DNA sequence: TTGTAAGCGTTATCAG
DNA sequence: CTGATAACGCTTACAA
């Protein structure tokens, strides 16, 4: 069916190797200009496309990198994925996307990974790396990264403290934390910062739990909560999707944001800038994180026995209202 | 380095084939329960992972599907990608994402495609299929699909007409169309509908052109336009990202939406529901489109010489303010 | 029920 | 500068 090196070779009465050499165009291979021309011409005319599987089999490289995150439905991870996509394409790599939750060790999603022919993995989500059945290079990103892999940490603690303090300082009497309960709550920078600040100031903690990370869930949850317990005047949300859902839920009830309730999100997704008024949030250095992570991975791809590479980036609070 | 079938075979004193048979677990292969156990056990213990390249080389299948769109930075395409991602994973396929613009025939992005070892391609963007240097099955989606490939068309014309008519009917005297100029403007349902309705009603057309599809560009463009030419009281935007950027630009100038300017977008991305007030838009049947497209592709994967499959879906106007 | 042999399309290696 | 040959790890087809 498809045209192979052999086809071209036979057509031109040369060996497969000659064709391979011309097409791969390496500086170390010397070919007569005449045959070079003939081969290129024939390849073009016959519509030759290299077979990646065959190449991968012999070289051991696929030029594919996976980007894994807890959920590709989250706007934040989509933005991260987009940045990686650009970076990878620039270096002639392809991106394969996947989801991976700690609970789903044996789910379809992570099971697929075992089969993956990948040159490396970029994974967002602290400690998530440990669940990947993969022996190649892995770079972990996010808060509280794995301690075995290369890692680009993002420290959300200082900005989270500032966020909560800012709510209190601007006069809020009742500041709640809206979050989706997870397994590693006690390690979560945002959760810890919220708890610490409230205790330090002798305030009562108030947690509003959404069933999942979706906007719609947050929208419903806040309304139920307000009906039952009245409305806090400051809300620190665990991420921007939750913040946006909460915002909408409050507006559904004719509650003014930010005049009656001040709201702060986390992650810094583009959407926060386009709300009216723009939403305050903790902006993660997405671009820097992606560039660094890809850099780490590329280095390790070149030289496997490098010492562990790590870097910690700071997120910053951006107040917009 | 990695464990192969041969390693397991030698360890157990059986042939590679026996191991392969056990691991592939096909109903047509009969294996003694004893050896089956031994093989599974050894494979698990030795950490066997099948080499996809080798398998792909012999079977001719990679179990990878590409999703291509004009821009992975657009929220709409990210939503489409997300839906496909779920569908593909469910069927044990992986998704590779790529961008493809008609102008960039020879860019890095599309060049990469020529090398792709893919079982099939899902591509959003009318006529975009024609630019893909790929011989395998392709399903095209969106308005004005290719006429050679399987296609899931989305008809935006009726809803676009309704949108423009709704703006005029609600009293707008000056309705403009905000868009990014492209090559196929005259085939664009939204553009055509806008033009037709305005001419029919004897109104003057007004086009506001953004330099690209980003929100930030729309935000700046609308402000410049309003300063120069005053403000229309109705805006039909070519997509939701542009609508959202425009919304923000108007709010920057203290212009009320929807009281001073009514705004209608297109695509139906999630964000439109979370603005205040929620934004009117033309909702595309994303999920149905994805399911249908993947269905078409799966069918063709099974049987290559099927007659051309097509379906046309309707978008619907959703007025929210 | 299990084994043997061949080959998928490339690239690496060494010889000419 | 070019060619022959042997892998790479797996599956298909056929034999035992």
C-alpha cells in the first residue's frame, strides 16, 4: 500500500540505505549531489512518507510526549496544555494528552498509559507522578511535586495567605473557603493558608464543599449554602472555575460581587479578566512553568543520568476589583 | 533495557508466541490454564510493557487519532477536543492534537502531520481537510465541510439570521458584525446571514474587524472603533471569544451591556453562561457533533470502502438577557 | 495446545 | 561515497 524506502530503492536501482541517507539528510553522510537529487525527486513523486512505527522500533524514540493532568475539562489545565502544545511543536514533538487521578490507578485512562510509546511525560499534579506505570523520564509540576522526579514546584502558600488577609483587611467579617475535598487536603497550600490565617486572627473557619471541580457544581453549591447558612462576605475559592461558578451562583441570587461579597480565585485563567468586574485571583506563572518543565525534560532526554532538576516558582495575588 | 516477549519466553522456557497469545488474550487462542497463569505472573513480575512501535509496525495500527483545528488556543476548540478526548479514551484510542491553518501548508504544524502514524484524523474546519497530507480516513466537521471526506456539517445560517433579526427586532438601530477576516468569508454562514438580513431590511452594514481571534484583540478593537465611529447598539460577533472580548472592551468604557448595546456571540462555550448577565449566543451541538464524527470514523476504520457518510446538524440561538 | 519461521520498514554497523 | 546484512519486538500463518 504505502510507499517504502525499498520501493524507491528498487525504482532507482540503489540500496535502501542510500535512500534512507538522502532522506534523513544528516551532515555526517556524504552523498553525490546527483543521486541526492534523484532520490528526492523520486520520493516526492511517489509520495513517500516515512513509517514512524518502523523508525521508532529501531531508534527507540517516538517523538511523542504526554501531558497528563487530573482533568482536561478544567480551563486551567487546558491553558497549560496549550502552552506545552506550542513548545513541543516548536521542537518537532507531538503531544498526547491524558488524564490521571490518584484514585483511578487502574482506570481506562491510566491503563492506557502502560502501553504508551512515549519519549517522556509532563505531568501536572503533586505526587501524581508516582501513579504512572512508566519508566521513562517524567517531569512533575504544580504544588508539592514528587520528590523522585524532576520537578517544577509552584508555591501557592504566600499568595494564598495574602488573599485571605486581603479579604479580612478589607473588612470582611466572615470569610469562607470554597473547595472540592481531595485526598491531600492537609498538604494543599490554599487550604493551609486559609486555615492558618483564620486561626491566627481568631476567626471561625467556614468550608464550603463542592462535589466536583465544575463551575456548575460551584454555582449550585453556593446557593444551597447561602440559603441554609446565610452568606459570607468574603470567599476564597480553591480555583478559578469554582470562583466563576460561585460568582454566577451569587448573581443568580441578586447578591452583589464585590460589594456584598468579595471573591478571590486561584490559577489566573484568562476568563477571570473578562468578567465584570474582573475577578481577583492568584496568578500562576503558567508560561514560565511550562518552559522550565519542557527544558528539564529535554535535558534529561539528552542525558538520562543528570542529577535531579528542580525549581520553585511563585504565584502572585492579583487584586482586580 | 525494557522487558520483551522474548525475555519472558526464555525465563519460562516457552515460545514467544505462547507469551504473546496469553497476553493478548484472544478468544480464538486456546491455552492451558496453568501456562496462562505462569505467563501472567511472570509478565507482571518482570514489568512487561508491550512495545507499541513493534506492534504498530506489524499490524499497521497505532490506536492514535489526531484532532486538528485551526487553533488550540480557542476555547471552543478546546471544548471540542475535550469531548473527543473522552470518546477516544473510552474506545482505547489516544488523542494527538494539532493545529492546521490553510495558510500554513508547509508550516511546522502541518509538516509534522506528514510523519504521523495515525489510524485516522478528526478535523474541525470547513475545507481544511484538503490541506492534510494524509491518506488515511479523515472526518471533517464544522460549517461547509469538504465534499470528499466523511463530514458532520453544522449549519449556522438559520440561527445567525435569527440572531441578527433578534437584535433588530428588539429595537437596535445600528447593528454591526464583529469578525476576524478570513479567506472564505463569502462562505461563512454568519457573515452571509448578517449581510442578507441587513440588506433585506435596508440597513447599512457595519463590519468591525479584529486582527486575530483572541479576546484581547477584540477588547482593543471595539474600543478603538467606538472612539472613532461611535457605538453601535447591536453587535453580532463571529464567535464567543470575540464576543467576550468585546463585552469586556465595552465595559472598560462604561458602556452598559445589554442596556446600551446588545451582544450576541456564536459557538456556545461554557463561559457565556457565567458572565453577568449571561451572554446570548448561538449554541453549536458540540457533543452530538463529536459523537457523530467519531462514529463515522470508527465505521470507516472497520470498513474502508463505505459510501461517504454525512450529517448536518443545526445550531440554535439562545437568548439569555 | 504449542512452536517455528518469516516479515513489517527502518536504521546501525561494517565492509567495499 | 555506497551497499549488504543484521537487528528492533511483535504478529501472522502454518506446522506439529
